[in-house]
């Protein structure tokens, strides 16, 4: 191990081997930090995905409510024009129910007019879509917990490597 006293009267070169390279404990700590940063990046990306899915869920619930209102109108009129049925999505934008159904590939009639039975069928499709989003979101949350656990484990590993290296150096210097 090479050690010199620098201008600040402190030891420099601690943590390096005789050839001037890094010590194993420091290299391991840096590797652990790289791994923790990777887990953190993946967790952050996953959090953004979960937020998007939660916005889709909110929008789907709003569309379902609009369809339920259309169902009560259809009971009185016999049919409802889906282009006139609107709702506010999770981002605060007004959308048509027909546009929501088309965008999410839940099907839509060519005329836009729906009878009571058709509306009930679309509500069922939206319910299935909501369940699918909910299940997927839960799966993503489990993955997020895994990445957070990896992040914590790698940070603990880096901290332990630094601590072990420090103890080793202190033991060598105290002799």
C-alpha cells in the first residue's frame, strides 16, 4: 500500500494497493453504488409507468360513469348518441366516450348510437379494462418494491465495504 502525506497533513493513497490501483473494498463499494443507481433508475422508470397506469384507471372510471349516465338516458329515450356523451379524463381534458372506446380498442358502433343493451355491454368491457389495468398496476408495484429492495441492499453493501476497508486500514496503521 502506498501512503504519502499531502499538503493538508493528511494521508493520501489510503485505499490503494502497492501498484497504485484501487483497493478491492473500494472497487466493491463502487460496484455496489453502480448497482444501486441502476436499481434506482429502474424504480424511477417504473414509478412513472405506474403513474401513467393510474391516470388510465382514473380515466376509465370517468368513462364508466359517463356510460352509466348514458344508460339511464337510454332507458328513457331508447338509444343515446355516444358522440354527445362526454367526460373529463385524469388530465382534466374533456373527451367523448366514443373516443375513449376507440382509443382503448374497446370497440364502438359505426353510427355512434347505442341502445341500452349495447351500453351495458360496453360498461362490461370497461370493467374488464379496469380490472386489467388494476392487476397490471399491482404487478408493477411488486416489481417496484423489488427494485427498492435491491437499491437498499446495494447501498448497504457499499456501506459495509467502505466500513470493512476502513477497519482494515486502521488495523494496518495502528501496528
